[in-house]
C-alpha cells in the first residue's frame, strides 16, 4: 500500500454565499505557499472546485493527490501546521467539513 497513490477529497459546505466568498479570498491570499509546501512533500495534484450541482448550497470540493502513503503522512503534517497557524490568527470561516480519503484502484486518465 505504501506505493499506492493516495487521494483526499474534502467537501466544505458554507452556510451563506458570503462565507463561501470569504473562503475564496482566504485561499487567494494564503494557498500559494501552502501548495509549494505540499508539493515539496509529495503532493501531485491540488484542485479547489466550486460544486455547482447542489442548488441553494454553497459547497467547495478540495481534491488532492499524493505520490504515496509517506507523502500523504508528510503532507498531513503540513496541513496540521497550516491550520494551527490559521486558527492562531483567529480566522473564522463557518463551514461543515467532510473529508474522504482513498487509494487509487484504477486510473483511466
């Protein structure tokens, strides 16, 4: 399993469009360095998507792909450090977060 590509897909539901917009502003201001740190630790892909097929909902999907289990573990630490810094700045974004992790079984890309 250590050589398997690991994926992470997280859905983030915001209560209002204003909260969603605030999240996108936060991303634009903070994610360039985060993405560099993740790439340095084995992240292969990182997409942030706006989910459009949930009428009346304000949902973002984060898709990340890691080279292998070791990369996932290293990047998980990067995320923990990043989020600790975010919370220490009292950045408040109201959201419901639902993470999903998986191992790529088949790749038809």
